[in-house]
C-alpha cells in the first residue's frame, strides 16, 4: 500500500480504477489537487479520530472536480453535480451499496457549500475539509510542515492559485446560471467580463406572485 506523509492511499480495485479514470481525463493540475484533497482530508480525519471509509473518501476526493473537465462537464448543471453523478455511476458499476454511493454523492455535491458538510458524515466532511485546506488554506497552520512538504513533494502545486482559478473559470463560464448561490459566482465575477450575478432579492421581487 502506498503511503505519503504516513497517510495510506487505498489500493483496492475501486481506488485503482478511480485513479486511472481521473488520470485519463484530467491534467496534472486537477489530478495532483484531487490527490492532495484526499491526503489532507484523511490527515484531518485521523487527527480528529473520525471513523471514515478511506476508499469512499478517496473516490469522493478524486471525482470532486471531474465536472470541470471537457469529458464530464454538462451545459446546464452545476459542476459539482456532474462529478457527483459520475462518481455514483462509477460506484454502482462496482456493486457498492447505495448508502455508500449516497455518501460520496453528497461529499462531491456539497464540497463548495460552506459549513454544511462539516455537520454531516465524516466522508462528506473530510472531502470539504481537504478542499478547503488545499484551495483556501483553511487549517494550513495546523498542518505539520513535514506532512505538508511530503504531500506537496508527491503532488506539486506550481502556480496553483492562478491555475486552479483558470480551471474553475474554464469549467463553468459556459453555464453561469449554475453559479447562483454558489462561491463559484465569485470566480466568474473576477474573470468573465460582463458577468452579472443572479440577485436573490430580485428573483423574489420579480416572481409571478402578486404579493
């Protein structure tokens, strides 16, 4: 079993096939990011003594940004749903019980939703925790330097901030409506000229109800 920073990476058939699928359709940016999300999520789960399924956490981490890729992105759904649906189909094809499929679906679908995942099952919470650490730096100060250095040595992050923002933009710019109520609206506001957020108050005031 491969270990990075003393964190075991699942070596099951499901994990191996998930790795191969993601490796085939993503570039190094999203592949390395997804692996770091697993490693950082698993580290936090171990530190907090949470009982989590490493295989489910791994699939959730590896598939969480699949909806940004040309192979799996749709035109009318949130990218989180694209990844969640593909992960669910993948797990069902391997005979994984539906309760476990649902956990992974929720982990991916909610990974850009602030706070809510942390009140849910460990696998759901830890995908978000891994994303938040790698992208937003939440928990960075708690991460031992040796762990951080080992993870980044295995899965480098050159110019990551700029490149991940570009990947977000490329993956969602063609479906701006799907960013309503979502942090990804901030990405389009910064990088897509002419983007205008859907305003929740305007939606209420402009609805068909007379009062």
